[in-house]
C-alpha cells in the first residue's frame, strides 16, 4: 500500500463479519493491531478464546488509539453503537462499517458522530452462518467492497480505506449511497426476502407435510433454505432501513411473477420458453467474472461420493 | 436384489437424466445391457462417442428386447415418444419415466400404450446442466425416487422397479400421482418459477445495469441464477403439465409475500423477525437428513483459496 497504513483497527461487533475481518487482518496485514468489542459478554468471551483480537469490555476503550473503526453490527444498531464508542474516538480516526444498506447508516453515523470522518462501506460477501465461530480469513477474497463516501469526503482518506480492503483480497468500488441501496435491493435484499417467504410458505402447508418438504427438497427448494437461514436481526434491520428500494424491486418482481402466472394459466408455452431461455446467460457471466463456483450444483458434495 | 433383475434397459432421451442413468447402471448393475435413443442426431452421436449405451437410430429398435424402458424426455414429449417406440415394445416390459410431473405423464403414457405395464417414476435429483455430457453416475445417490404406480399395478412389478432404483443408490417412496404433483409443486416447481422470475426482473432494470447485477450477485442473487439456468423446454413442460398445483402454491406464496411487503411498509419489525427466526430450523433438518451439503455456502470454493 502506498497509502498511509492503519496502525490499529477497532472492530465493534464480532459476529461473522467482525470475526472474518479480524482473521483477514491477521492473515494479510500482520503488523496491524486489532482491538475488539461486542455488546454480548458471551461473544466477547468466545472471541477472546479464539484470539480474534485484543478484546475490551467497553466500546470507548476498544476504539481508544485506533485510526480505523469498523462497525460490524446490524444496521439498526449502528447509531447506538456509534454513540457508545464516541467518548474514546480520536478526531483523526476513520469510522466505517459493513452494513448492507448505506443511506440510513450514513445518516445515523453522521448524526451520532458530528465532526468525525465517516466513510461507510459494504463488503458484498457473507455466508448463512452467524457468530464469531462462523468467520474465516478468506471471506472477502475476490468479493466486491462498495465504499459510499459522503460528498465532502477527503479523497486521501477514501483511498486509505480502499487500500485496506484491497489488502484483504477484495475488489473496491465507490458509489453513491442511494444507488448502492437500489443495486443491493435487487442483488441481495429481494433474494433474501423471497427466500424467507417461500421457506415460510412451505412450512405452513396443510396438504404437504414438513417431512415431505425436507425429503424432496433437492428438487430446488433446498437452495432457498440456505439464505433463509441467515441472521434474523440483521435482515429485519436491512428491510426496515432500505424500505423504499426494496418495495420498488418487490413491486417489479410481483408484476413479472403475475405475468408468468397468467402465462401458466393460459397455457402460453411460448412466453414461458422465452423467459426461461434468456435467464441462462446471466449465470454464465457471473461465473465468468469469478462471482460463483463454475461446477454444477455449486460443487455440492452431497451425492455420497 | 431378490426381485427379478432386468436384463436390458432402454433409455429414450439421453440428456442429463438418460446419460446419468446409463452411467449409474454401468457402475452399479454392470450385467445389464443398455440400449439408447434420442430424437436428436447430434445427441445420439455424442452419446455413442461417450459409450453411454448401445445407441440405436430408431426408438422401436432401441426398445426391442428390453424389459425396462425409461423415458427421459421433457414431460410434454412423453406421449409422442411412447407412440414412436410402441412398435418395438414387448408386452411383458415395464415402461417408466423420470418426468417431474406425474398425473399428466401417467395419463399420456396409459393412453399411448394401451395394454402395457406403465409405472411412472420421478427421481428428485438433477443439476442445472443439460445434455449427455452433463450426466454422472452418482446423480441418484441418497436422493429420493418417487414411484407413482397406477391403482391396478402388479406389486411385484413395482417392487422390481423400486429395487432397480435402490441399486443405483436412490431411496424409494411410493405415492399417489396427484399428491406427488402437489409436493413437487412446492419443493421444486415453485422454486424454479421464482428463480426464473427474479433473474428476469434483474435483467430488465433500467436503474441498475446488468454489470452491477453480476458484480454484486454474491449478496444472494447468484443462488437463484443456478436453477434459473435449467433446461427451458423441460421447465416449460413442467409448468404446463402441473398447472393446478403450481397455481395453488403460487397463490399461497403471493399471499405470504404480500404480508411481508405490508410489514416492511408499516415498519413492523416484529413480524419480520418472527418469520426470519422460524425459517432456520428447516435447513437444519434438510442437512440432518443428508439432503444438502452441511458446509457454509454449499461448500462453494470461490473465495480464491
């Protein structure tokens, strides 16, 4: 990094993201000191057992001396977490986060930390697991991290944060927070909402038992259960904090689904075939750009061999 | 197998399913002769190159002497395929299939092959790939194969077919065809319909570019692109042949989605949290029953390590 490196990174929240950041920093930036805090005493204890970071029992203490603070808490908890750490915050530190919606986080952090440098970020990366044990060092490899700096941000500070993420293996893009929220509404938030919905629908049927849903899930349903196993608090906050963009994308999806429903009802095989033919290309592009596993069935190893 | 083994199996259709069946028979039932036919000359030529089976250029010739015939064609092509092979069919042969909907296939085959023994079947197993090169011998390992014998079926013949599927590594269940179609509507057909829809919705946006959808697909969207890359003809036929059950499940899904949409609009975090909390358990059960990969993110190897 030609940019000025960070000497101490404070991680606030030590679940999947905080734990992965701690391990990625240890792997890629071994000279950087990492302090950490989580609101849960159990998570702090586990993080200490895993030697993820120098764990502190007070957020203001965790950020003392840090030149980069990364908030890894649900987006609805950002404001309270920022207020709690502010007594220990240096004026020359950069405050960032990993939240999945950016307009509301930018506003919450700016309001909670007046006079401080806030550069929100979103690494588009994760798994369905939660908690400190779910983290791993390569979570950000070849994934995109989107920075949404405010209009008046110092470009040298933005470059410093970008260099940090690149050092962890990520690709970095800069975006307006409103555009981020629209893009993620379709690439992440709506997929999660739909997955949660269909798993709920399948759980509530009278004519088909839960045992049947499980046994025959390899027909496609099981794919949806993975993202529907994601952290409930995190996702509740995402939908509440990115309401307008999610509702806009949901409206478009519902229109398209209604059109397909009508095609099925009226035996319009041509309309079905036309849609089903055009959706193959996008997967090929995703694989070509290294954003998914090229092997069939995601390379799942569940055929007993 | 204590049941009388089959001496010659004829596979009609040599795509993912026919090719996998040929390879599974070679691996698990090496004494069984396998003949094959596909309506496409290119597929026949490729199947011959791959030595999948003794390839014939006429369906009646392919089934001559066979005591088990398995139709591996799209469900809308079953009747025509059955009529085409019927001149070569022995009266003591069992005719079966691998179609994803069962009421319409049972009717089509019974009508096309009067006086013959028809026992429809559906191995709940597959990948997003198509064609003879996509097949592999372990496709049916630890997957469920559902037999839907007609009410007057000879139980010894049903047992023979069940033993055949078990020899290929599958678990076997017997079910009424109408119930099969309802169960698969929720575990397979609706998931495919939703995946095709959201991939279509994402492709048609003006505010978000196709490049952005691809770059940030790791947020969840990429999961849906896998099943939306499935064979368009096969899936067109599934929706047209299982219309009533698909429309019923789609109606329930839409109601549930509308309820969630309302919860988001009215900031009802409790309703969101409640649903998102209950959907985790079903994935644990699917993994416990060996129907999905237990590793995070399906065990995808795309983090560059």
